[in-house]
């Protein structure tokens, strides 16, 4: 008997004092809780030793990332097995309908970018990851705007910000690779206003939104990259070389939307370089950036 995606049936009447719950869910691997206590992952059979001869109410909860919480009260009786097949209801993708400006760093008026020990250029890595991220985000229903149309196209940092603004982007993420003595990824955001070409920016609302985005982006990336790439923390633009002189990076000063600069790895570090040139490393980085973005958009 099926109703509203939920089938309840007393399948087997077994002897003994325990009640049993035979659980499946679509999709599988949902976390199972009975009266708030974690019992395992679907599919599974759960024994309820507190069950009585008279039917009693138990609260069954299933949790699965990306799906609505599934919650039902069931009556269970000692010695009986109840079968539950739960149809999980998908939550809307937090990335669907968002406009995301991806800015593959370099070449710009300031720099052509760094290089790895084996000779791979930052410009190339930024471009490759940007294209892969674009196709992944597009497949999830996001509108993606790129600030360049070819790998070696020179675009000024001011123009990059204007492209994000003109497209009413919900966020601008600037992809870079660092030159540094250590290893790992870093997220930068404008922590104060700066000045460039006589313009002061970004607006305080953009600074606040960027701070929030930096924290959630870093958290999401860290979840995916743990065990592969270290996190070097969240820092203000004012901690960068150009930011320390101008107050913020040029691309941040002209941005009217939340803006992050992501140093995806330290390209001058040989093991980081090996990670980011490998297909598996690139795939993981694209997943990490998506996780960061979805963590931000789930709350904003
Ligand atoms: Zn760079």
C-alpha cells in the first residue's frame, strides 16, 4: 500500500521483545534517527528494544544533503517489523538562477601571473579551471559570466569588475594561483575601502557581503579539499601587496557586487602545482568552488 510516497506495511511478525524497522529511501544513504537518536544509514534494519506489547509512537527522521528533511510518527509494537520506503524530496539547487561572474586572473595591466616549477603558467590554470567551473555551474542552472573570452586576452582589473557589475552578478569570484613559500588555498575579500583612478570603493554593503561570502566560500572549499590541499585562511585584500598600497585590490574597488579573490593553490610549490595540473586535482578544485558557492547561496 503506497500513499504520498510512503509505504507502511507490517511485514513480519517475529517473536521477541524488540520492534524492528526495515528502512529504505530513494535515494539511499539517508541518515536515520529514531526519537532523535542516530541509528545508521538507509537501507538498514533498526531494532527498537524499548518497544512494548501495546503500540507506541516513535518519531522517525531521515536526513540527506540536498533533500528535504523527512519526518514521520510511526506506531511500533514489540515483536513486529515495520517496513518503510521513504521517497526523499529534492530541495531546489541553491545555485539555480544565480548569476556568477568568474574572473580568470591575468593577463591584466599589473601582471601576467606566476609560474610553477615545471613551467605551467598561472594564466593557463586559471583559464582551465574557469571553463570547467563554468560548465559545472551552467549544468546546475546558474548563469555564468566570464570576464575574458580567450586565455591570453588582456583585460584590465577595472574592466573585469565592470563586467561583473553590468551583468548584475550575484557574486564575482576571481581565480588565481599564488606565489608563496608555503602551500594551500586562500580566500581574500575587500576588508576596507581603497582608492584607484580617483574612485573610492567598494561600498560598505559590498564589503559586508564579501566578508560573509569569504567565510562561507572558505568553509565549503575546506570541506572538499581537506586531505588534499591545506587551507591558508581568509584574509583581507589589505593583506595583499597591491591591497596594502591601495586599501583594496583594483577589481574589488570597482566591484558593486560581493567579490572574492581565490588563490586556488601555491603554484610555486611543486606539490601544489602537481595537484592543480592533474585532472583529478582540477576536478576536485571545481567541486570545491561549487561547494563554496552553494554554501554561500544556501544562506544568501
Ligand atoms: Zn594571480
